[in-house]
């Protein structure tokens, strides 16, 4: 249907303009697409577009996902509009340091962070500005997280990061990593 209407289908979140889905997903490509300002629309958008013989307006077809609303206490429409206003800028100005055992893995989280304007460093010694650095930790990295916190670095879990991405809001007032256990 997409190609019939003149569109191109891609599996790369960074190059897509629309994600057609019945459910918000926390996959790397979904998060990258959302952060890049892609429309997140229901399959009904594609059906209506096919009926009209052209792509129709997206605004009235933004995904309405009950699970998303319950989990994130927000509307997908709000996240989409925030991302469209500031594509690829959610984490602009922030530097992230990830523990190696974090889940999802650094191989998944790093592209999500970079697509949202964040910078990645591999060691605490590389930190320039502690107030603009976020250390993402897991239980296996508790000692490093405590060291980071002592240096005045904000420490959070990967769940915090994914929630920020899915809502397209950076919540620096959330409980730090050690308190979230």
C-alpha cells in the first residue's frame, strides 16, 4: 500500500517519516523513529490513505494506545508532537555513560541516545561537565553508580531512559538509580 501511494518502506528508524503500528513498542527502531520526529500512526491511517488514493493527514490518526497511556501517564500524541517540535534533540547537551551490563544493552541504548541528541562516553574519567552527565546503571554496576553520584553525576536506570524517550520528556526529578531499586 505504501509503495502504491508513492512511499518507501524502510526498517531504519532514523530514516522513516511514519511508523504504522497498532501498539507503541520499545524497540530500538521505534524509539529512534519517535525521537527523530516520525509520525506514529495507527493502521487506519494507511487504510484511509489507500481509500483516498493519497496519503491523508496524520494528526487525526496518531496512535491511541491504552497500554501506553497507562504505563506512561501520557498520550502518544503529546510525545509525537514534542518530538516533531524538537527532532533529535531530547538529550541535546547531555552526555551519557553506560555500565556494560545494562539492559537493554549499550548496543541498543547508544543508538537511541545518539538519535536523541545525546553523547556517549565509555568511562567516568571522560566527563567534562558533571551537571550535564547522566550515568545509566544496573545492579551489577552499583559500585560505579555510587562513585558517579559522589561526583555529582545524575544516576538513573535504563527504565528511566526508555520512559524519557517514550514520553519525549527528560525527567531529571525522577528518583536516582540507587533509590529506584
